[in-house]
C-alpha cells in the first residue's frame, strides 16, 4: 500500500510543472491536469527571461532559489541562453539602488556590474543613452524556452511515476473525507491535496471550492524585430523599468538578425477574459513600441516589425505571487498563481514553496516565503 500523499496540480504551465517536479522528487504521487496542452497558456507566450537585476533584497533572495534549480535543469538539457540582462536607470537615486544591488547579488552568489552613462555603449553600441544615468548588468542572466522547460519537467515527472494529463478540463471540485474529489472531462480524480496553478484561470478554479482569488489577467504584447543584417554583437536583455519607473520597454536577442521586444506596462490594465481575448498584437501597440525602440536604439540596421502576439500576465494587487493556502484552516488547498511578468523566472521557487505547503504545511525550504501566502490583507482586488 502506497502511503505517500497524492497531490493534484491544476495547470501544466511552468508553475504547475515546477510544483510537480518538486513533489515527485520528495516521493509524492502527482497528477497534473490541464484543459489544453502543456504550456498552452501564459507560459507558452512568454519571452522567457530569467534574471536577477533587482533592488529588493527579498526579490534577489527568492531568485537565488530559482537560479539554483535552473542550473540543475540545465544539466538535464534545458538550454539557457546567457546573453546578459541590463536594467536601465534614469536617476541618481536609482543608481544608488543599483550600487546596493551589486552587493546584495554578490552575497547571493550572482555577478553584476554598474555602468555609468555612455559606458552603456560598451554593452549596446546602438543604445541612445540620452536621459539615462546608467544601468546594472548581469552577465549570467538570459532566457529560456518556456515550452522546452515544461516538456523537460513533464518527462521527469512521468519518469518518476507522475501523471500529466493534457486536454483534461477540471469541471468542479468538492471536499471529501481526507481530501478532495475533482470532476474532470476524463472522469473523477481523488486526492489528498490540490495545487491551483491555473494561471489566468486560477480565480475560476478557486471559485469551484467556494474561495475568492484576486488574480487579474492583464494583457501584454510582444513582437519580433527583423534586421537587415546581424548586429555584430549579441543584444542583451534590456529593461527600461525600475520599481515601476520608466517606459517599461524591454527587448533582447532572439536569433541572428532578430530581436524580441515588449512593454511591461507601468499602469494597470483592465482584466481580460482568458477564454476570449485578442491573441494578436494590436496596431496601436505596434506603433507605441516602434516609437520607444526608435528613441532608445536608433539606427538598428533595417529594423522592421515582424510577428506579434499577446499573452496574459496573472497579476496580484501588490505584484507579488500568491503561494500557499487562501484559507489557513484548509492548508491542503494551495494557490500557486499571480506571478505576473516574472512567472518564468520565479517558477522554480514558486513550485518549491507550493510543494512545501502540500507536504510539510509551510515553506520549510525557503525562509521568508511565508510572505507570499494569499492572506486576507494581500488577496484583494487591485
């Protein structure tokens, strides 16, 4: 008789698959359910950036856990394109924060360096440094393919005896003696614990159990930039946003002769219906993005807009993810959602903490992450 707990994870994106791998590695029985295919939601529409260039000590600390797992999965075949991450500063106050961040990152085992004014041209020769005080650069940061990440983890989960069911929609759920019973399009599933990692659909899953989850599906768009000729260097990830200040423009190398650009919106956007939103990049967004690119990186050789698409950022009121139970009296109904635009880079630690909650009743492996619990004070409408 198998006495290991059975955990059902709803959602086969990066948060769900990272939760699954942490659970099976600790001996749990795991079933992952997704209404569509693996990484078919926000994960599959992400540009996949992973980086550590932040000024908040807590944000750097939780990324220490994430990057440790990324390095481990790199040995399993995950390709990490280490092109570097440059975050731009516009004020002396931001530069002071960057100086402090270098020290915080060093303590966490990360490399970073501050560049002042025109020194930015050493990293991005096409950069227009006008209006910029400088930036902070992490040479080991880069991007991954979120679909590849999910598929590698799914293979490992299955090899450990876990189940990953695609095109299996959860239709309802109820509490039963000792756990939960889920009604799905493929029949009933019983389990000891549930992790809600359904991304933009997470509020609907919570509602099945009579709970209210305030995660707002926010529309964001990305577009490819085609160049007439290679740049002659690898464009790092460039982000013009520090703690909500800046344009939100970000762009990076995708492949030779091609960049990817998007805008992290500074202001909150109205929520979208994840089942009925325009998945294409809108013309107004293309024009705005082109203007920002022309201002920041003029002279890109023959730059022209290519394919564009839209995805959803699951946002919380305080822009930090929810990891843990909504109701303290129901610790085995766990939320892992609301990571916004940083879902890919935070997915390893979110999965780690979600697994902690499912197996140990709290975040035993990552100190201070109890602040990610969706308490009544945090779980509010934006």
